[in-house]
C-alpha cells in the first residue's frame, strides 16, 4: 500500500527540492541565477533589506523575481545571537523583544513589497537559523510571530533530516548547508530524500568560482534532466502545495 507521502507530490513526482540562498550575495546573481535560468529551475533568494540605498542596491533582484524566482524575507537588520559578534555594539537576539523582531520583519516586508509587488506571498528565513529572542528565563521563540505573516519559514537541520510533508512544522522547516559537498554527494542527498518521498531544502550563501560552481552545475543538471520525477520549485510554491494538500486531506470525510 502506498504511503500518504507518496500521493502528495504533483504530476507523479517522488519528492520536492527547493534551492535556497541567503543574504543576496553578488555571486548568486553572477553564477547561480544564470545556471538556474538556463535549466528552467526556480529557487528562493532570502534578502536582508539593509542599507540607505536599498532600492538601488537590490534593483537587480527585480529581474530575478520576474523570471519566477522567489524573493524571500530575511529581516531588515539580520540580527543573530550576540555570540556571533556581528554588530559593533555587541548586542544580538538576546537583547531583542518579540515586538522588536516583528517590527524588523514587517519593515523588511514593506520594502520587499515595494521592490517586487507581484510577489504578494513569500516565505521567511531566520537569520543564522536562530528562532529565538531573549536569554535564559526570558528566552522565547519567535516562530509564532513568523507564522502570523508567512506561509512558511526556513530554519535549519542536520544533513540527512528532510521535511516530511505531512508532519513538518511549515514555519520551522529543516534545511542544511550543502555548499561544501561534491556534485555526486549533492545528488545523493536529493535521491535519498526522494526515497523517503520527502522535501529537501538545499541552502547556499555564495557560489564560489571554480570547483564549487562546477559542483552546483552538476547538481542542477541532475535536477533539470529529471523534472518528471523531481519537483524543483521555490520554497513558497512547495509550502503552498503542502499547506493546501493538508487542508484538503483534513476536510475529506472518512
């Protein structure tokens, strides 16, 4: 008997893969986007909406969105734990409140809606994969805040842990950084996810020239050549499909 997971994916596909990128780095525009576009693959790019001249700075991403890629929310300030010491004042999520993190997210959302008004629904990415504010007795998850505003959100996970479409918390999706793997290792992770009929989210920051770029191309070639069995789509598209499938399943009388 087929498992419920085997019936969820469209057009007879065995599973879903989403390619995601963090931080809007130049190499994503220079190397990743052309490779994806040439193969008819669409990905998700999470942009932190920073800088006084953000309209000019993020202008190249308008064309990326027009080509069908998702432009996701990565907050405005990109605040992480103070342990990472990214901020000059030494503060981090430990000093933030739920109200402050929500305001930061929504300010970024207003900017994104101005930048790419055609994308009225998007997903969120937790900076540094961290889902909390406060510390010790005051530490709280801000996943419920994110769930109010987005169809889904990407956090982190370990290599080998995928997203079971019927069980995963859509607002705390598993992913893993795969940029260090060879092309054959990347393909192996994808195929392992499909053996389980699950959803794998690949995460990158930059695509360096040379061998890392070649490995990325090898993996994209594999996905493009197998589009009849592998559904490659932005995080928002897969999340919407999973959400709607769950809703229809719950509404179906036994």
